[in-house]
C-alpha cells in the first residue's frame, strides 16, 4: 500500500498469540491507511500480507512514527535496540508475564491502534546508560542499556571478586555473585530482584546493587545521574561476563574494568495516558491495597469536632 504514515511492527514470533495479534494489528492499521513494516527474520512466521519487509538494521525504523512491540519486556528491549538509532518512540503491548515496560495488554489492541491512527499518544524519554569495557589497557567494548548492565561470575562454583567505585573513588571490595548498575527504568527489573530500591522514572539517578555480596557494607546505592560507576574484576577471579539488558554479553578477563555513566541518547517510549507510576507498580506487581480510602476520607483529628485548627 502507498501511505505517508508507517510503523514498524516487532513481535515475539515464538508465541502463537503474538502471531495472531500481529495479523490483527496489521489489518487494522492497513484499513486506517497506515503502512506497516516487519523485520525480515520475523516475516516468514507472520501472516501479514501487504506489510513491507525490512532488514533488522539501524535504518529499520527510519521515518516510522512508532515501533509497536507485541510481546514481553524482552521483546520490548529488542524493539528499543532497533528504534534507538532513529529515535523512534516504542509502544509495547504486553503478551508476557509482568510486562512492566508495556503500555497496554492484549485485550486493548483495538484501543491501541485507534490511538496510533489518531496520533493520540504522548512520548516520554527514559534515561539509558553507556558502558565501556577496558581490558589490558584497551577499550574492548562499547555498549548501552535501557535497564541495566550487570557484571556476573562466569563460573557457578567460584565467587566474583570486585572493587566497586563511584566518581573515581573506591567504594568497597566485594566477594559476590555479581553487581548490577541500573537506570530508574531498570529498578523494577534485575536490580529489583537483587534487592535494589524501586525508583520512579521521573527521578534521574544511577543504581549500584551488589548481588549476594559477602561484605559488611553491601547495600544498594542510588547516586547522582552525573556520577560514574565502575567495577574492576580482581586478578584472582577466574573470569566474568557483562550482560547489557540481559541480551548482549561481553566476556571479561581478570583485571577488566567496566565503567557505567548516563547514556548520551535516551530511549523514547510512547504512552497512551499519563497514569501515575504508583498505579502501574500496584497493577504489575499485584500489590495489596485493600483498606485504602484516600485523603478525602482521612479520619478527622481530635480538634475537628470544635473547629479548631
């Protein structure tokens, strides 16, 4: 079809539900006059007649209004990788378990398409991190992440020995299973599982969270967004691995130094409404809120009856 509007569709093709949702999404968008692109590795598994097939490179989302992702948080992170070079906003429809980054659920698909067609959505920027790996005096890897960079032991039976650093000063030495360095967006992901705090997305900060550290001081830390975090693998450690968003890995040799700082380029997420983050937290984690009545129903204080302030 010929259209001056286009979106890129990214789907978890291993799930039948995602394949069905992809077909429905393409049909609805085509009826509204919006062209759809799909990635070459996914095209053969999707029944999306009329969609344009593109290579999954840095230009895949070029000139697209949105990248629509059908899947869980892992699929959305993959969509963010594809969207980042062109700064295209990402809109997630959750087909996974928690789906914390997604904006809608499967049952809302028609509602999502209506808002896309009407351009009725907001775009917010999420902080990312840039990661540098120094080994043997050279920079051997340059990475980035939306959620986190985690340094983990590569051998299950051996402990990881590291020295953590903040702003060029040593913080502590840990024998541990790993260290997570995360964004506020990633505070509800791996960092949360490791015992880190939940940080509201509007807060600009970096998180440093040790994993199962054998040390007196091994608390999670929240530092300034302009800070630089670093972890140095100690020589007696057999080896380690760097994971970025749980998707991309770099093998680390003893002596490797991993530096994390605020990313130069944020990721853009499309939002259909500005629901409070507290509501999203309660919904995604199924938090118990029975008994809440709100400020309007607050119990009157002892001076309320006689009108005293």
